[in-house]
C-alpha cells in the first residue's frame, strides 16, 4: 500500500502551534494549492488542504513560516473522527506532514510581509534562488549577477552572448 502526498502551496493563515497534555508540540495549518487548469472565466481555482505537523518540526515550521509563505510538504493522508460537544460524529481528512521545505528566500518573505502578504510580479519568471546565505561583502557582485541573470532570462536566445558556437550534427541526436 502507498499513502504519500507531496504538495506545494501557500499558507492561508499563520500556523497554529499547541502543546498536548503530554508536552508534544503540534501545529495545524491550511495550505492553498493552485489547480492546474482554469475555469470558463479564465480563473485558476485552488484547493484548501488541512495539514498537521508534530514535535520539533512543528516548532520549526511555526518559527519560519507565516500567512502567505510558499512551502512544500511531504506526508500522508489520514482520516479520523470524533464526537463534538453536540454529540455529532465529525469526520476529518488531513495531511500528516513528515517533511517540509521553505520555497522562498528570506528576502522575498520579508518583502511580502511589508506589502501586506502581496508579492509584486517583477516580470522575472526564473525559479527562486535557493541560496539564502549571502555575505554582506558581496552584495554588489550579487546584484550584478542578478542583473545578468535577468537580462539572460529576457532574451530570446539562451546562448546569445556566450561567444561559443554550438555544432550539432544528426549523429548527436538520440532519435
């Protein structure tokens, strides 16, 4: 049997951290995951998925995420039920998170926080940087590298300006 879930989405609100009676940390949150298709009005829908994370991972998750954070999670689907205070049976389906990954840089997260949760689209469609460890002495070279990457991403020819010629014959192709 296989029960594996991998999701990428944004938190709909700050995660809620609690402690059980036996002292175990548990956090709950809802992840908004965009659907792959658009409706007839051209709007993209989203699924809102309930998630729970336990122990030290829950504490770390709450310390480094907030409403709007882009995260990836890996876990399993779990169903459970309980009787509420009115005596009615309530069924819950949720993802129990085993691992998570922060998918935006600290700079992007802080900029989103200053803009009320909105990250403006800068027109750069490249993947987010995964290198969050920059030294202060290299800030000028980092900004020059980012400018070079932006100009390369916007050009039509990905090999323009490299100075290298590419010679491909039919023998090089796998088909």
